[in-house]
C-alpha cells in the first residue's frame, strides 16, 4: 500500500480533483461505486483567506465522505499557508495538495496553477513552508512541463519538490500547452517515478480499466487518478478494481441502472447544493448529459434536457426515456 507521509492510501485508484465537477454529490456517488479516496474541488487560497462563502461551500462534506484530500491554488507561500491552516481547522483532510497543473488562462495570468512549473522557486518555497508548518503531509500536482521543456527539466523539478518536503507527486502526463488533449507522455511519468523516492501518482487518459492498467504498467507509478473517465460513469472505480484483480470486464450498464444512478446523483445535488433552484438545475443539466451520452438513441433526450427548467421536470423527462 502507498504511504503519503504517515498516511496510507486505501487504494491505488483515486478520484482526481476536478474543478466544477467533484462536489459532495459527485463524491458520494463515486464512493458508492468503489472510489475509496477522493479530492475536494480545488480551492483558491485567496478566497479561503477572504472567507468567501462560495469557497467554503466547496469544502462541504458529510459522514462517509472520507478519506479525502484538499487541493489549494495560489502563488504566494504565506497566503497558501494561511489558507491551509483555515481549511485544516474546518475539514478532516488526509493531506494538502498544491496545484501546479491547472492550465486555465485566468489561472496562469495570476501566476498560479501550471505557471508554478515555470516558477520552481515559488513552488518549492510553498512546499517547504507548508511542509514545515503543518501537521499534514503536503503533496504537489504537476504536469510533465509547461511546454517545451525536456524530461530532465521535469525530473529535476520533481526532485526539488521532494527535497523541499513534498510527500508525493501527482503528475498529469501532458504539458500545460497540451491542455487536456494529445498523447499522454508515459515515459515522462516513468522518468519522474525513477527520479524520486516519494510516491508518484499518474494521471491522464485513465478512461477505462485497460487504460488504468496501462498507466500503472508503463509508468511504474504507485497509484492513479481517475478524472474524465468518471464523468457520468461512477462504475469506473469498481470496473478498474475488478480488472486489476482478475483481468475481467464487467458487463455494460443498462438504461435502467444508468437512469437510477443519475436520478440518485441529481437528488444528492438537489439536497446539498447551496444555491437557488435555477443555478442548481443549470449544473444538473451538465451532470445529466454526462450520463445520457453513453445511452443509445439519447440525442433527442439530451436536447430536451438542455432546455429543462426545473428539477421535477428533469426527473420526469429521465423517467420517460427508454
Ligand atoms: C473539468 C476538469 C476539471 C479539472 N480540475 C482540476 C483541478 O481543479 N485540479 C487539478 O489538479 N486537476 C484538475 N483537472 C485535471 C484532472 O485532475 C486530470 O489530471 C486530467 O483531467 C487528466 O486526466 P484524464 O485525461 O483521465 O481526464 C481537471 C480536469 C477536468 C476535465
């Protein structure tokens, strides 16, 4: 079993942090289907220190929603530390992760996220400050580069993160310039794994049990993150577990099971989201479309879902699909 500092991961297969996706309802459904470790949605360090209500809503949890990790976004070591302290006083996190991976323009502009790959001094200073000040392990989520670096540049940065006190490295096998498309660089993840003594968790195109196995075998990584593969497909966690144990594939889920799980997911959202009904329904439409795209002949239905205005009507519409 993989240890992150004193903490032992319960599984090799973890739910990745996904901003705008991995809220409490998402995690509850994922856990019901075999996810044994999850991340909160990333939180912005400044917003935490300003006590923004919306940010604290992202740290909402409930009984059974553990073990869990927190990921912080920022570029100022002291503000990151203040935010981490505030978060730790409110939630029971296994470790604190620093985001050095987000490629979004608005994040890069603020010199945060993947920008930290270009600014190794700030990244390492942040890791060192948090690792020496907090009682929890500190980890970093990075990419295989900002764009244009060689593999040796990224292994050198990974080593610096380790010597600054990082307890594990999560690495998405794409550069910042690639965003979310293009080939995953398994060799670069393997090079990072070979370069450091701390656990390395691989990410990128873990979209099926076979691709999960490929990430583990080609990189030698200690564990993997499931990200887009879990959108509308919470079964992926038990599917991967089963495949890694026995090599067997589970049968495809039918329409009824998909609809039942979707409706349960929506009911959790209705209960837990802290916003007005119109905003809730907006997010619910997105979630419904994730599930429905896997169902045959669902094009018309997806068009109708995109227009629905209330939770009740959405459920009726889903019930009517067969
Ligand atoms: C909608 C979305 C939001 C994401 N948000 C975050 C985030 O907040 N923090 C982070 O470290 N990675 C984030 N990621 C990246 C994922 O954790 C993962 O590393 C990436 O999607 C590669 O895995 P995949 O190809 O299996 O999806 C996000 C990805 C997606 C698709």
